[in-house]
C-alpha cells in the first residue's frame, strides 16, 4: 500500500521520502527507487533512533514535512 501511495504522489509531482524496512531493503535500492523527487531511506520502527533519523533527514533534505 505504501509503495502505491508513493507512486501516486510522485506521479502528481510531489516530493516523497520513501522508507524501506531495514531487514528487507538496502539503502542503495531505496535511493534508486525513483530518479527524481524522492529521498530513499531505511528504518526499523522498533528502533527509535532510525525513526528520528528518517524525520531529521527528511526535514534537512526537503525543508518541511506535510
């Protein structure tokens, strides 16, 4: 479901942070997920630091989160 939402947002020209699960994806796969308007990151929601890193990196990259 998340991938479909991200693809729809990207198709409309939105900027998207796509987040993959650390135990299923690699960082390079997430970073190459979509060539433009996307930021690919990894996260394990069970580890608070990885969630904070995704939020902080997204804010730093995009300037805000909607």
